[in-house]
């Protein structure tokens, strides 16, 4: 998807925007990409990912994000 491609941009602003787009899309694949953005070298991109991850309330997605494929990794 376009948002996934934006995560590879050299521009941190574009990557930060991609995190927001992916969070808006939702779903397991999108949230895994948002999780990966926590490791972004730019602090603002990683902060954006943290803010969106904190808002996840659906039990299946929370389990994914908090499990071995997510924050427990």
C-alpha cells in the first residue's frame, strides 16, 4: 500500500504521516507496521507510533500488540 511505502521515505515527516495513515486503516498488518515504527531513528516518528498504539482498544489487536509479535518481542 501507499502508506507502507511511505514508511521507507528518507523524510521523517512523510514517515510520521504514514504512521497516522496506517493507524487509520487498522487491521493486524497495519498495526504491525506501526509497531515497527517504534524503532524509527527519528524520535517524532517513534512518538507518533506510541501515541497511536496507546489508543488501540480492540481486544484481538491489543493481544497482538502486547504479545510476542508486538511489544513483548
